[in-house]
């Protein structure tokens, strides 16, 4: 079964509004989670590292004031797209690492599709 | 750009044939992973190969890694229509912090 969940699975919003996306690790704790963005027919691009108890670390070129990340607990990270515009329309995917059989595996959420009108 | 190179970008084969996808990267790595993504869905982890490994098998999957050439390949043997998906390689750029950097991906179509 799924080990990482995301909510909502899809969202449509008007330009200028803010949208919050949740990422939860199920049955395990994750002090670190990761947020990716994927445009149609393209690959995943790492946006930022969400750190429980401290500030997120953003990849080069990702606006931290645009994409607010809060790692509220050991099982929840949220990504808020502030003042969303049509170019922010994308598929947002989170991941969380879990140790399985002495190996750290990244488990990805099912993704959230955002459409900004 | 975060993305490594992956080829081919698209591959179309018949059921029963083998599919080979290649991936190249530019930095040092601790490990390299392959993922599968069905259209518009989340990612499924397929296999991880460490930098000190050269080949790894899992069921019908065979992954090779050549760190001198900074390249990896994924072979799917005896393909099935259900294997139709996008396949991505991802590497960690030598970091242990869990960040992954994905290749451009290969869209595999397997015809029944």
C-alpha cells in the first residue's frame, strides 16, 4: 500500500490565490521530505528539501517566497504556492525517505495536479 | 539543468521484445535509481544500484552502471503491454541528503 500520501490529488484555482498541498508519511517518520515539480511530458525537477524543525532548503532558481514549505511534524510537510499564476500549473510530487532492509528508499506520493486559471 | 540525459526519449516495441534505456549523468554519485511512472501518476521505485556495483537484477529488470562513463542502462526483458510507462533514472550527485536529480526519461510503449 501507499506509504506517502498527498492531498489534494488535484486542485483548480483562480490566478492570484494561494494553494496548499499536503504530503504525509504513513506509518513512519520523516525528518526530511522533498518536493518536486513536473511539467507535462517532462521530468521531475527537485524544488526544495523540507526539514522538520528548520527552514527548507531550496534548489537554485526556485523562489522561496513563492513556494512556502512548512514541515509541521515528523509526518507532514506542506507546500503552499502563493499568488498562483497559470505558469505554476504543474504536477507537484513529494517524497519521503524510509529505511528498508538497511537501505534508504525514497517513497513518492501520488502527486497533486494544480491548474491555475 | 538538473536533468541528466536519457535515451531514447521514446521507445516503441512489441510484446516479448527486450527494451533498453540509457541514462547519463555528470557528477559523482553514491547510487543511481530507476523509477517508473504511469501517465499522470506517481513514481514507482524499480531498482537502486550503488556506485560500487556494476550490475543488478530484479525479476525482468537488469541495471548496469559504468561510473567511468557516468552512465547506466535499464533492460526490461520479455516486455509486456503493462510495462508501457515512462522510465526515469535519478541520481544523488554524491550527496547523502536524499535529494534526487532525474533524467529526462524514456517513454516506453509496448504493443500487444
